[in-house]
C-alpha cells in the first residue's frame, strides 16, 4: 500500500499522485502544441475566404460573450470544488463539480447554436480555407469540453461512491487543471479569433 503523507493536500499525498500530476502537466504541454498549431494555421488562413464570408460578416458578439462568461464562471466553480475537497466537504465538492459540468453543457449548447448559424449564413466547413480552419479550431476545443464533461461526471460518481481518497482527490485535481486549461485556450480564441475578427 502506498505511503500517505498527511502533511500534504490529499491529491499530492502519495508519490504516485505526485507523478500523475507531473505527467498531466507534460500532457498539457502536448495539448498546448496542438492548439498552438491550430492557432498558427488559423492566422495563416484567416484571410483566405475565397467567395465565402469573412470573420466580420459571421461573428456575433452575443453568443461569444455568453460562451466566455459561462466558461469563466465554470473555472471559478471548479476552483470552489477543489477548495471544498481540501476542506473535506463531499457535498459541496459534488455540488460545485455539478455546476461546473452544467456550465460546460451550457457552453456546448451555445456553441452548437453558433455552428448552425455559421452553416445557415453560408460558412460551412468546405466553403473556404478560413471557414475550414475556424470550425476545426472551435470544434477541437468543443470536443475537449465534451470529453471533459464525461470525465468530470465519472469522477463525481467515484467521489459519491468512495468519498475522498488519495486516488479520487488526485483525479479531481487533475480534472480541474484540464478544465482551467480549456478556459485559458478559450481566452485565446476569444481574443485572437473573435475580437480580432470583429475589428
């Protein structure tokens, strides 16, 4: 049985937990490369609109602000979940994780509306190099949020069944890192794709 260091937060309490957190930071490094490649491709192709619409013609500020507010709020609630976990409050942790995942679903709902809008105004994925890279970048982020939703749900089920153990605490903390990462990526999308495109 792994030695539990009670002087550390539960998510760091074993050597295995430390290694898993370090390994996840390495994984996030690979994810940064993935999104970095998508951003570089977007900047290279943003003006290649052909006969299709431009960014300024299809972007709507309402849905974008809603998505941004929703994700920033979810970043706050996952932080509250980790705080509650460290205080040993199972009910509060599950509540804040549930709110986080509900916000994730709300974000995905707005994004789906946005995709339908793009297709409706003639900005489908095959229309131009710009629409292709735009929808690929947004879709990749949306897919990550979708995977995060199901991952978070499985962790909530484990906490509900087993309570806080070094394993469940470690998984919850790593999930929070992932969720914060998705929020950071969205800030880049908001700033360099949407805001720049609306100017």
